[in-house]
């Protein structure tokens, strides 16, 4: 983990829809020191009981920022690293890139993923998955955990 107060990574949830997923990711960010960025509209209220339950009592240890839309996030985020869009449509995997401190990991809404306009503007990567079965994707909080810990492993090695 970073030794100063700067977050090692920035986790962006673009229009998240499911409170427990966001709560689990908030908990992940609290445990790893990563900054969490939420882009509205959200599919729930921040005070949602399910969101709070998933995040447990970790909220005081979390750096969370909210933005009205993608433009406001893009204009205001304090990150100098590479921006990666996580998408099952990507050809490169998380093993094909070299993550660095201050990188930004962008995840889309659970039901539809990131819009084409955002995908076209960022480096797209995906988590390797089998392609011989009709599986679409991993759960958002699981995917976020996998990518976050792979990035942290690379940053800290």
C-alpha cells in the first residue's frame, strides 16, 4: 500500500445500480486505501440500508467522491495515471498491462456496462475468463476486487 496519504488507485463506479455491490466495493477501498468515485445517477440512495450493511462500519476509513456526471468526474478527479475501462468487450486482459500508482479503474453499471463513448476514450481491459461456456461476466464487486488486487500486486512488487 502507499506510504503517504495518496490513494494507490482510483476506483470509479459509473452509474452503479446495486447497493450491496457498491457497499462491498466501498469496503474494498477502505481496506486497501483506494479512492472511490461514484458517478451519478446512482440506482440507490447513499443512505440505503443494504449499501451501509455491505460496507459495515468502514465508511469513516473511506475516501469517497461523488460526481453529477462523467464530465464532472473527468474534469475534477486528481489522478495522473492511466485510465482503464473494464469491459468484457476488451481484447487486452489485466495481465497485458503494467499498472502504476494513481491509475484509474472504471467500472460500468451492472446491467449494461460502460457506454460506447466512454469505452472509446479509455484503454479497455478485461478479466480473463473461459470462452467455452455461455457466461457473460463476473459480479461487479468480484471483478473490482480481482482487478484492484492485481493492480496493487504490480504496484507493490
